[in-house]
């Protein structure tokens, strides 16, 4: 296992074959067929790569911004417990919401599928998704010692350029909503991955709906 050390976080990369996900409809924790291959959403690898490849000055600036905002690292060896309690609250808040919660080592991923977040070919949040994001915001505000990477994805319809822009707009829309709910803006990173990393078959309506998604990666601040 190889650790990627970032300026503001030490993130452990764990085997995705052991990923567990939360079924919001049944309340069960389970390993999905998708997780057995690449992890539901598979966004963890892309997010880690994105952060690891940011230039050093950008990472240092992020670290200063977190410090200036009074957001410190998780003390001692308490990372696991801190993320465990945050995960438990998220699971409780998001039960029956349609949002999946996935744990990768000390990181938490929230997978928000397009059928509950955005209309097709749009980046305006559905109004009936506001309450779900309100619940997420309450937990994020309480557990401030994490950075939040908001990543947007699309299905394969349309050009690469169009999908890239749409994925970025969707990520910004979710991040902005959470910022407006008093989650500290300095904690956020937003990125769009376009049609990369599909989690379902783009040849079906249902599959495309799953691929049109936003994922939130919650990464503990450890230094």
C-alpha cells in the first residue's frame, strides 16, 4: 500500500476490492458488484490522482488557507474514529435519500446519481434535492477537519468538450449550495471529469442516469 502525501492531507489508498457501500433503501451495508471491480463511482482514484498532480504552490496555498480559517488537523491517532463518527451520521441523515455512502480507508465518498440531482443536460439542482444537501451540509459543518472534493460526471452523450463543461458546472452547483449553507468555502475543491469513469452502461437510459452524477470525497486533514 502506498501513501500519497499532500500538503494538507495524508490519504491512504486502499484496495477497492473490499469497498463497502450503503444501500439507502434497505439500510444495509454491502459490497456491490461494481465495487468488486472498480469501486462504486470509482471516483476515489481519479480524485487522488487529481490532488497528487496539483502543483506544489497550489497545495501550499490550500494549506495556508485552511490554517488561516482556523481549521486544524485531526489530533494524534484519532483519524479513524473521527471519520467513523462522521460516516455514521451521514448514513443516518441520508437513509432513503438515494445517495450512496462508500468508505475507502479513511476517506468517505458520497455518490449522488443524476436521477435525483439534475435534469438531463442541465446543471441546475432539482428543488426536491435541496433537503438532501441540507442534511449533508449539517454533517459537513459539524465535522470541519476534512477537505471536500466535489467531482462532476456525465454520461457519454454529447461531445467531450460539452460533457467536460457540464460536469464542471454540476460540481460547482453542488459545492456552491453547500457553501451557502455555511460549510466553509476554503475546504472545497471542485473538478469535472466529463464522461470518464462510467459506473453503468451508457447504452441504457438507466445506466446513463447513474453515470450523470456528482461525488463528494471527504478527506481527513492530518497535518
